[in-house]
C-alpha cells in the first residue's frame, strides 16, 4: 500500500518487507543488501542499525500520539517488531531472524501505518523531488570544487552539501525529521563560519548555487509540513546568515 504521509510505520514496514526477501548470512550482510549506499562498511552498518532502532521507537511514539485510534491495541501487535530488534546485531545469523518477520508482524505494522496515515499532518516528500535535489547537489558540488574559492571555503560548502545528500539517501529510514535536521546542520556550518560565508556570498555562481540547494531543501520540507507544525525545525530556515542569503531562503 502506498502512503501519502511522512509515516514512520510505513517506512519500517517497507524496510522489513525488503529484509524478509534477503537470504544473507548475517544481519550485516542483510543490511548491505537492503541499504547498499549506506551500509558499505562496518561503521555504515552500525549507523543504519542505530537509525533502525530509532525508527522503531518513533513508530511507538507516533502511535501513542494518535487521537482517534487505540494505541494500546496497535502497540500490542507491534511487540513482535520490538522482540525482533532486541535480537539484532551485525553478527547475528539472519536466516533465523528472517523467519520471525511473518504475516502477523507485517500486518500489525500495516495497521499502525494506516492509523498514522489517517492523522498525520505531515506529507511525504515525493521521490522525484528527492532525485532532482540530489542531482542538483552533485552538480553544485562540482561547481564549488572548480571555483576560485579558498580551500577552507570549498571544504565547508562541500561538507554542507554532503549533509543534505546523506539525508536524502537516508530518507527511507529517517523521513522528514532527517531532512530537516540535515538542513539545519548544513546551514549551521556556514552560519558559524563567517569568513567562508562572506567569501561564498562574494563568489557569485558557486555561492548562489549552494544557497539555491539549501533553499530548495527548505521548500520541500515546508511544503511537506506547514510552518506551524514544524516546531524546532523553523529555526533552520533563516540560518544562512547574510541578508541576500536569508532573502533567497525566504522566497
């Protein structure tokens, strides 16, 4: 089933359905199959595992926040997922764990996803928009590298773009929260580095294209969730400091 909302249970359901198809030897190999861009080495595997643990906790939090459902009944069925996660570690054999991903577990998650989708005020960012933004990031990264900016400013801007790019890769796990946090962190890199910010603003093409990437990311987040519901995310919108950059980000 397709879900229109930023839906933690739907994301976890999709991930477990993919994991169920894996015939990997252990959990580490399974994660490398399901998340080929993220779980490329031991550190990547551990990071994905941490994100998955956070995701299954977020499912419980989102279900408990529902006003027009029975959270206790939904979470009772979610206990199967919690039991599975208690046994996950990189070296654990996957075949036995895979067997615990059964119809009852997936059906319970689907009920949670349906309930969240009915009440969530936050939309999912369209896959095509994320693909387009990622292509824009890669183009701008090359522009920055070829520019006349100093090495330190190039490093700051490339790191900034990498933060957003990684959030797009992780979107299937972290959702809109991950995108918003990445934009906040990326903008903070420049906001806290006055010299790099000033040099980037003075370098027309490269600096302006970076601001456009951040602006587009902010636009996608704001479109998915109204500003009144963004909570703490609001503060990242004007973080890239000077007047011209703030004006671009507010457009």
